[in-house]
C-alpha cells in the first residue's frame, strides 16, 4: 500500500491501484507498480517537488537518480560493493510513473501538459514484423517516451536444456520438482501455474469421463480472479497444454507427498504450502520466487520462472512447430510475440560462420 511519511494513505495512488484491479491486473503487477510509484512520490517529497507538476528536467533527474542511488542492502550484512538499479529497471520505473500521471490527468489531478511532455512523435524506421505502415507510411509515426535511457534491446532470457535438468535435479521435494517441470514443459506463466486447481489437471489417457474431449494428458489454463493467493492468468482466453508421461509421474509423486500433510486436503489448489506455515494454504508468488532464488544460488546461474516459459517457446520453434501452434500454446494474442523467442546458441553461431568460411574458400 502506498503511504505518506505520516502513515496516511495516498488517495491518488490508491485509486490508481484500484483501477488496476478493475481491469483484472494480477496482484503481483499491483505490488510492483505500487513500489515504483512509491519511489517517485518519495523522491518528490524529499526534494520539495510537486509530484503533480514535475518539469521535464526533474523527471530526467529522477531517471538518473534511480541508477545512481545505491540500493538498500539485503539482510543484515551490507555487501562489499553497493548494488545499483540497471538502466532498464529505471526505464520501467519512469514508464510506470508516466502511466500513473496519465491516469491522474484523467481525474484532473495532473495538468494535461505534464502528460504531453512525456511523449514525442517517433517514426518507425524498422517496424516490427507484420506491422503495416500504410501505402504512404501514414501509420509509421508513433508516440515515443521522452524520459528514458537508450539501451540495446536484449532478447528474452532463457535456459538451455542441460540447465533446466540441473535446476530440476537440485529440487529437494516432489512439489518443487513438479512445479519446475510443469513450467518447463508447458511454457505457462508462473501466475497461471500457481492458479491451477485440481480440476484443471486432466492426466488420464482419456478425459471424456471428466466431460473433456481433449485427448491425452493435459493441463487446462483458466483465468480466475478469486484465487486466494492472488495468482491470475494473464491470458483471458482459456487454453489446454499437453504434457508427457514424466510430468504425470512427477505429479503422482507430489500427490503422495501432499497426502502426508493433513491441512492440504482442504485446498483445491494444486500448489500448496507443505513445509512452512500456513500449511495447506495456496502457494504464493513470493514462495515461488524464494524457491527459484535458492535453486539459482545452488546452480550458479540465473533461473527465474519466466525463463522456463521462454525456453519452452524456443524449444518448440527450433523443433519445427508451426508458429501458430506455439502462439496458441503460449496464450499470446498476437503472432508478433513469437519473434523474441528466436534465440541462437554460441555453437549455432559458430557453425554458421564456419559454414560460411568453408563456402567462401570453396568458391575462391
């Protein structure tokens, strides 16, 4: 919750967060946006800036402060070297701030000229695949942000197959092993997986007895806004994702482990707390984050739930799966979302160069 130094609720920001709930934004999105807005409001308060009327120079100074100001230490022991935000993180904070100010302008709390200075016309010299500029390029001009760092566009982070196997091998119990495997196999978002109910797990060879015509073992992804753990499927359209025998086996092992915790029997959620209080309650986002943080430290490389999603899409596309099928599996509305998943490995890049060199020498 966004509060002032006097522990009073900040009415404008609270109303903005409520507007996110009105469009079914996830609890995780609301939490992240609240933290970003709090950074902006605190920055303004400490410097005597009217947050409703910042100048362009003040917003740019805020952007640079975000990367220059050291982050508070994690835990009781201060790190040897201070930590700082990355430029892309600062861009995200200022982008959320812009959305907040834009929302406030619709309520009359922020002058419209403040919002207008955050954007400038920008011509798309290299439009995204599938984007129609029009016969005369009339659709090539878009609104670009004026307050941001210019950074190179990075591809999505993903994990190679051996890294995924390493992460699975480092899990200490059946629940965590099934969670990691399900993310890797289905490419589902962490919010979608944490929101699964037992009724969504159709792991029989034939699910007609359950009223489902889908053949083979599969998982149903459904958007529900009443999950006790705040988990929310981003895609509004429900979909089903097939799974193979190994995943079904991991689920059976997890069910046996879960049956040992009496409190878990009362919940119809798939993933519940088995090893810490409150036992039997649905697993939350921070619980999944803590799990992946531990696994990443043991593995010695970055590992986050969304990296498994990107890995699944990359694996399907490289395997020759039709992009439309991958789009359906991922729950993407637009086919343009498939482009960032076209990763190449260092071995593939080296093979391409060596093949090109051999071709050049052969025709010299």
